[in-house]
């Protein structure tokens, strides 16, 4: 049965509430497209969201959804997946939600290698609360709480996930939609912890304070600041490498846990 | 065949949880509750359940909600410092109406405090630890047997009312060893499953008893659950009338069913002039004090609260009616006593309080009673 994005997105709820020029709609459409291409049953998908602009994505979805507290989406998803490994569990987090307040859950979810798909909408600031700096805000950026320029270096989300043990790690931007769709599909299909870091635009806050007053200017910026050569990327200099950073085969948590259950049953039979 | 064992209170909690049908535990190690995690990690996988040690208590409690929404009976155990962190997502469990059981083996605080020493200072934290208006069910065992029996009831209440249930224990009850009968006498209750057609299902539409039937992720029903204010569909609804309806329903679904939830035990109350109201290790000492005082001719009795929250207003009122004076022994500077004072009117109520990290002994209680009565 052929499926399309409106098997997953509630058409009646459009347009999205996100600001004019925000890239979240592009990411959500790419996710729905991946669901459709993979012919996933809505009842077999659980989308877990945190708090923030991107955390509102579940408002538009007709899959199972669990919208939780700030930073805890991966932890809640861990419980969902642990008790029902057959479910496709997709976790949507912003950079503030997933990498800053939720940073501890992020590295441990990657290390644990439970079969979850994390999709980070990374727009370098807390959009919902007025554009404050986050754990991925590039150094020297201006935000509503770094009006003299941020003095904190950012996380490289992909390098962090990779070194923490994720099975699949990729990055694209909302300008580069084709690779974005490809990586999201690969991430959902991958058994093990997978991450797609999506560099997003926030013309309302980050763009406005950093000399990019429109979404067009921000899209130009993404186009000019990106490279498909991973070795040439440098997040600290706002040079975004697009591509797959990791794609490794290793046993996921649930597969290993079946062995734990066997051993326990042997002990207590 | 009914199994008889000699176990710790903490171990009995795990036996009760497994009997109730627990399939998921997520937690973070902390004294004096760690035996619960250790035994759960050994036994849950043997029952097709999953044990997972999370990176912290914030994540543990979030994982509990996820597992519960995916259909598993879920529990965790910690102590006060862990509850401080879990409080965030205890609110999540209240709002998403995710059944789960949270054990707090209380230790001496504040903060890290005295990690290995008992206290009963988290009584109000259990009631109001998470922000916002809400109801809370909290059970408190006094014996190892009650750790088992009440744990089954804690799961039953969680499932029946779709709510997190606190299981307040204390270091003394958690670590003492007593005889435990692993009986089958308590019926096991599962969450109410929807009966409507999948296309008609609204995950937060409740009937008369105010508890919405619960489908899980992966069933034939689609479920939309949210920490944010939502209506019967589970999707956001910010209208004032909706918020009012939801917050009142979440509260009423507990307070409309107090007759099912309040569990107390009475000892020598028929003719008691001196009434103790206590829970946990302090109820044990009170019971002993009742025996000694009666041998000395003082008519004492004990109301043991096994349900701490909601507070047993009616029962406390009833036992206070014919009492001359009421004593509330508790290992804090006075938490439960204020609830007792709230309901007993003009009766004199005296606290017996200890915060030096040692338990209140029967002799501490007797001394206080005699002092107030002028017997010494």
C-alpha cells in the first residue's frame, strides 16, 4: 500500500504554529516522508518529544505520541522501547532540550545502544523562550543571553554521539533536504541508537541577532557554510559537515537483553 | 503452595512487585534502597521483565512513564535525594496518567544527610514534592509482611486509578528481617482497557469514575499522551475551562474513591484514652508502647496509617472522638501532626519527634506520655 506524508501528519492542523521561515516544518515533512517510504504503520510508531519549539512537533502527528518534560525525551523513549522492542521509537529534540538540559540522557542513550532514532533540530538557541544560548550555540554568537557574544564553545553533536557509542550518526541541514530525507530513513532503519543532527534556522531569534534577518539569508548561510567533506567540517568555526559520521554494526540493548532473560530464567527455573 | 521466607523489607518489596505483575524497573543506586534494585535486576528478567539502570533519577522516572505507557507495570526505588530528582517526572506520570510505583526508603536529610540512617522526613515531600495541584496516593509499610502486601496494593491502586503511587518505607523497615508469607490472597488489578472501536478511542476520555480506559503503545489503539495541558484526545487544549476540568478530574479520581484507598490498622483503640497516630517504624514502637502502658494501667491505643496520602481524615476523627489526648510519634520535626491537628478539632495533640537519626523507641514514647499526663 502506497503511503504519503498525510498518513502521519494531521492535515487539518496545518499550518504549523512555528514562526515564518522556521525550518521545523521541513524536518517534520522529511520524517513523515521517511515513515511513508518505509511503509510504517502509525500504530507501530511512537514519537517521543521534549520541550521547546521542536517539542511541539507531536501536535501535528497521527502516530502514537508521548510528549514529555524538558530534556527527558530520550529517557522516556528508553522505557517505551525497553518493554516493547517491536515499536519504532523516534525521538525529537532541540539543541536546548536534547543536548543541553538532556545532555546526560543523550550520551547514555548513545552508549546504551537501545534501538532509538534521535532527530535533533539544532537551531543554536532556545527559540521558545526567546532565543537564549544553548549547548550548541557557536562561540561569539549573539543571543538574548549573550548580547556581548557567547564565550562558551559548542558541542559537536555528531562527534559527541559517535564517541558515546551511537550505531548511526549523520548530519544534514534544512537547506539540504535530499540528504536529510536519506539520513532520516537510514536512521529509522538502523538497529541500534541512531542520530541525525539537523542544522536548522531560527530567523526570529538567532538569525535576527547574528546579521541574518530573513530565512533566505539563513538558507544562504547554510548553503555557504556546509561541506560534504566530513574532514573539512569544523563546528567551532561554523563550518557544517554534511554526511554520515558513523554506521556500525553492533548488537543493540534489546537483543542483548534477551540473553539476560535466558540466563535469569535458567537461574530461577 | 504458599512460600514462607525470612527476608528484608526491601527484598519483600520486590517479591510484592513481582506478584503484582511488575515487568519494568528503572532506577539509580542509592542507600538505603539499593537491595531493591539488585533483587529486581536478578528476578525481573526471569519473568520476561526488563531491569535498566539509568544515568540518574530524572531519567529513571521518565523511563518508568515510557514503559508504563507501553503497557508494562513499572516501578522504581530510591531515597529522599533521588525523590528530589524524580519529582519532575512524577508530575509527568500524574499528567499522562501513567500507572507506576515509586518506593522511597527514607533516610536522614536534608540533602545527602546521613545516608545510612533512618528518618520519616519525606512525608510532605511525598504529598507535594512535584509542582502543581495534584492528588497523591502514598502507602507506608510497618512490617516486612506489609512491604509485600502493600506493594501489591500499591500496584493495584496505580493501575486502578492510572496514577503514580508512592511507597514510603524507611531505612529501619527496609533493612529489618522478618518472616514473610508469599501468599496469593490479594487479587491483582490491571489497568482498565478501552472497549470502544479504535477510531472512537479518546485516550483521556473518562467515564463516571473519572479514570480513562488505557490503551498502550503498540495496541490497536493510537495513543497521544502529553505532559502539557491536553483534552480528552490527548492533544493540546489551552482553554481555561479545559484546564479546570482536567486538574479537577485528576484530583477527584483519587479523592472520590477514598473508601477504596484508605488503609489503617487499629490496636487497642476501643477504650483508649491515649491515642497514637503513627506509621512505619514509629508505629512499631507505638505498638510496643501501648502494651507497656496498658500493663501500667494507662489505656493506650494505636491508629497505624498504612495509607498516609490521602490522609485518613475520617478515621482519625473517629478514633480521636473518645480520646483524652493524641500523640503523633514521627522521625521529623512535625509533618503528619499538622494533618492530625487539622482534623481532630480541640483535642490536645502532642508530637513525639526525633531527628538525631535514631529511631523513636517505645521508651521515648512512654516518657513523653507520662510527662504530658503528669505521671512522673
